[in-house]
């Protein structure tokens, strides 16, 4: 499993396009450093969100299990979940700006976990893979706790970004697909990693329509004119599998429709502007972005004068994969939850 995970981490590295000047990996080998204490998911402090849904639409009988991206920058391999500074940044940058996109449909459950640090990306086939293995073990335990104590047969969404998407994909493929849980999975939203189509388990389709359920979506945002050839090549090369792994999953989050891979200005439902800050979310911006899927890449155009914060080198808009399409994700997650209930109980309108 560590070797397979190493290849997947490699794809995450490609997605982040780390600069050559990135800090060195930890000097202490993974096996030489005792890991941080495992989180106890009976404790409220082990969750970034636990049934919370500020701004939620009352009555939606669904949940989202959201796995946060990397928010831990350290020489250590894995975060101690008692690290208050990192936890606060996770709350501001992820819970407020990412998990909140699902508040129209779902109660939110987002575990704190011993996430692999940003430095683990630099050793993807060695100790970095071990750091990710430790992180995933926490995610799996948190999901099992959620199932036992909170799910009660409710439909759910699996979602995550970047490192969170990596763990989310593994969770769906190893724990959910092929089990009775799959019938209760509304969909998986896993942007921020390059996922070759051939990497998906049999029985886990890419969502083709905005209301399809028991399927997955993913995208990776770049400037319209960015050179993404190396990104695509690295993502595909690190997957060892059948010939059909020849392209990456790209579902346009402005349409969530395979028949509409390109969407123009004015068709989106709202961008969450600005960098993460304390306090209430800013008003959504409208009519500022267009996007199209092109060779497994989501190419994004913005209107003159509209600034996208936290750009990465090479035209990579990885840090804005959620914010640019916050309104679209919110509406679509609600649509899919209602569609799931309509299929499960044809006389239901999706409310409790």
C-alpha cells in the first residue's frame, strides 16, 4: 500500500507545482521520530466541524464528510492535532471557505487528523508515503466513528481538496465502493489532484450530469494559457495501470455536465473572493470567471481587474479550486442531495 500511495502522492506533488526553493524535507527519518498522539474522535477538539452547518438550509437529510487539504508547514512529518496555530488556520482557510460550500445540503463532519506536512511532498516514494499512510489511518478512523455515531443511515457526500482529495479518493475506493455504503453515497467531490480515469475503481463513474449520484467529480484549475503539459505527463506517468489511463478527470464545476465542458462569463453562481481572513465570508462576486475542460485541465479566464489570490507558479490556481466555484458547488451539492432522495423515495422532496 505504501508503494501505491507513493505514486498517488506524486500526483499531488504535480498538482501543487512546488517551487525548487521549497524547504528541505525533515532531517529525521520517519521511523526515527515518534508520531504525534492519535486523535480521539470521541473528543470535540478532534473535529474541525462536527454536525456544524452555518448558513445551512434547514431540513436537508444529508451529511458531508470533508477532508481538509494541507495546512501544516513544518519540518515534522505529521501534524500534532493539538497544534492550535495550525488548527486555527485550518478553521479559517478551510472550514469557513471550503466546507461552507456544502452547507445548503448537509451537516458537516470534518476531522482533524495527523496530516502529512508540506515537506512530505518532497519524498513521495519514501518517508513521505509513510507520513501519508499515517494521515489516512486517522481519516479512516474518523469516518468509521462518523458512521457509528452520527450517520444513522443518512446519505452522505465525501469531499476534500488536495491532500484531502487524495485521502478521499482512497476512502471511497477502498471503503465505500463495493459495499452497502455506496448506495448511500450521494457523490464524491475531489478537486485538486490529477486523477487518471483509469485509476478509478470499477463501479465508480465520473459524474456526467448535475444530478447523477454515486459518482465522483474532480478538476484542477489553471490559467487559460498555462503550459500544463508537464503537469499532465507527470500525473499520468505516476499511475501504473491500463492504457485507458490516458487522460485526467475534469468535470467543469460551472456546469457539472459532461455535455457542457466550457462555460462562459455570467454562467457561474458566485466566486468567494479574497484571501482567507477572520470573520464573516465576503459577498460572492458574479460574472468574473469562465472555465473550460481541456485535456484534463480546467482552464480559467477572469475578467480584467479581477484578482485571484494565492496564485502558484506556472499559472496554477490550485489554491482557488473551491473559491472560484463556491456558489456552483453549493447549488450542485444541494441538487444531488435532492436527486438522491428522489431516487431513494420517489415521493420525497429531499427534506426531512
